[in-house]
């Protein structure tokens, strides 16, 4: 169990570094000069989105094989990357 917790923490932590959410959090802190409320709001948002992901993953894996989900996610990330490079997103 600790291995799953650590690997999830590392994956999410690395994925969130330098992304739009972190940049927006820095901007909100600078704009409002209120680091604690911004931290609480950002933390609650990440917890809520993680809860949605866990419940969706639990439900989806009961009906769809995990390898299909992994392949579909990979394809979607490639498509999003191409759209970002083309300034479509």
C-alpha cells in the first residue's frame, strides 16, 4: 500500500510542477498577497479533482480493460500535444 501511495504522490507532484495550475496559484498569491487562503483553495481543488479521478477510475475499470484506458489516454495526450503545438488550444 505504501508503494502505491508513494508512486502516486511522486507522479502527481511531478506532473503538477510548472503547469498552468501552479502558475495560476503563484499569480493569485502575488495578486491577493494572501498565501494561506490561496493554498487552502488550491489544495481543496486538487483534492476534489483527485476524488473525481479515483471514482471515475474505479467505475471505468469495472467496464473497460486497463490497457485500453492506458492506450486511449496516450492517444489523447498526443492529440492534445499536437493541438497545443498548432495553437488550437
